[in-house]
């Protein structure tokens, strides 16, 4: 398992467009919610790093949100076909993740 980065050492990408920043923020929100649910589901006093991971992701999210404020507005919003393609990819990834959880 990889080490959980501390909030002070989180790298925030600087080359993302406004649309990519929105997508990254949505993905981070989903990851944070998942980790919060896992942290709530674990027994108290158990050894886990969910809270540290959540803090690191929230730091990264804050950095991306700050970049989004400074980013120029996107010329054109993503088309419906682009959104549906990304939604389909996301659903496929989530299905694979759930299948792997069920196998383990």
C-alpha cells in the first residue's frame, strides 16, 4: 500500500484547464466522501489513516479551487457527448472498483 501524503506535501497540478479543474474537484469530492464513509464505518481506536488521507485530499482540493478562481473562463462548455462519455467512463471505473471489492 502506498504511503499517505501529509497535507504539507501534496502536489497540486498546475497545467489543468478550467474544465479539467472542475473534473478534478468533482473526483476529489467523491474520494473525500468515500474516505469519510470508510472512516465512520471503522471501529473506534482501530489503526487507519483515513483522516490523514482526507486532510491531504482537502488540501489538494483547496489548491485546485484557488487555481480555478485564477483560471480564465472556458471558451465553450463541454458538450453533452463529452459529459456522457466521461460519465460512462466514470461508471465503468466505479463498477470495476465494486467488482474488485466483492472479489476481495
